[in-house]
């Protein structure tokens, strides 16, 4: 089998709640997502999606996805999309770094592999370890009272895991955590995610002030070294996210005992091939994961669901249903939230069918000779 064409589509994903706020006064109102379609000479087409969280979250931005695809796509024509190891090494040889650009290509090739074998991706990624994947709900940064008021509404949608967007003024963040903690019920989980927004002294103040609360502390500071320092100051369970870029940083963090949980974002590490490898090392090392991505629509949500469903339940701390945050459906057959859970399709590949009228015309296309 050979790749005959690669096309990219730009899709806007408006938010139901209008705006998503996180640390350092960052916010997004409409997400800019890129859908990639890879066509083959076998008549199979695979799909992937990449949607950075704006341009101030990670070294990734929406226009960069499409610019990078234009750089590498011509050199992928005639490659076998089912040879995933060689394909990923080839992408690394023609474009150093920029894993988020390669992620939708890798995911689309997994989709092709599933369709070629007649198997859903969760089977190819390790098997159906669980039927229903528990989800968390991110609570956009607002006043302590507004954030606490949202907990009961989200619980009514079935969520029992709540991730507070903190990383602002330390005193206000302490109040955010305390107000939301008062809304927790038996079985609920509370995470305070600073998204790198605190300096070490601010983080030290916060973790000391809330040490009596049952709360997870996530990614307090910008660098690994700063986060490790905060980790050593607190008995609270600790989550790392932005500073886990791949296998190298994961292994360092495991050796240092730097966290109890990681957030495994599929596009950040370059797609499903590398995310599966990281997942397997975490399982072998006893580290649970939140399996998710930076953002996205139906195709990203389906990708998350397949990786999460193929992961042993005790190692899935939570997952994300990004398509429930937005107003725009881009593919039929995507996972839907039911009572705070979702599952992955048993159809071949990702099990989703992109809606052509929504995707519109490609903003980039590359194909081999007719």
C-alpha cells in the first residue's frame, strides 16, 4: 500500500461557553483545528486532527501545523502508511522536532491500518481493557465563586473529576481551590492545574496553604526543575504535563520520582505511535495517566478514546471529551459523553466519518503523479 495524496482542512471550533481561560491571562474563544486526510492506492483514506491550545501554551500553533504539513507531505508520497515505525523515523529525518505537526499524519496512518485490517484502533493499540472511560471536566479560570458554582452543573452531566484552571494570583488561587473543595462529594476528584503559571515561591505558598485539602497539584511552574522543587515541598499528589515532552523527559521524571501521574497529550509527543510507547512505560512503572490532547474536535476525541480504552482501567486517571466543549460537529461516529464516560467505536480504524460540508475545500493538498 502507498500514500497517494495528503490533504489538510482548516476548521473553526467555537466553544459552547464562549471562552476558555487558563494561567497568565491566556484564553481562547474559537479553536483553530487542522484535519488531515491521507489517501492510498488501496482506496482507503485515514484521518487525523491536531488542534493546539492557542499559541502560548506549548511550542505549537495552529498555522504551524499546516505550514509543517506543506514541508513534509511531498516526501511522504509513495510511503507505506502501515509501516508506522519507518514512517515516523522518516518524518523525523526530514523535519527535526515539531512533533505536533507529525501527529495527525501518524494518527491518519493508524486509521488506515485499522481499516486495512478491519480492526478498531483500541484492538491494535493493545486490546479493549475497559468499556467506559471516565472523563474529567476542565473548569475555566474565573472567580472562586463562579468556578465553585460550575461544579454542581458539571456533576449533573456525569463528571466526578474536576480540573480547576489556576496559575494566577496565589491568594485568589488558594480561594479557588478552597471554594471548589467545599463542593466535592464522596468519590469526586479535584485537580488544581496551574499550567506553569506560578513561580516557585507562589507555588510553595499555595501547596502549603491547601495541604489540608484532598487535591492534586498539577504543573505548578514552567520548568521541570522548578516543578521538582515544589514536588519535594508537598505531600499532595502531583501531576506533570507540559514538561513531559517525550520518552526522555518521562524516564528522567520516573528516575527522580517527580510525579504520581502524567498528562499524556497525544499530539505533544507526536501521535499514537509514541503515545502508545509512553503509555506502556507508564503502565510498567505504575504511573497512571490522564489521556488527552491539547484540544480538538470529534477526530481528536476518537483518538483519545481508543488509546484510553486500550489502557488498563487502573492506569487511566481520566480522559477528555473535547467534542462536548464545542458547538461544531466535524465527524459522525465520534464518541459521545454518557454519564461522565465515553467509549471508543468498534468500527475499523478510528470509527469516524468526517463531514465533507463542514471540512470544506482543502487548504493544502499534495499528491503523486496520476
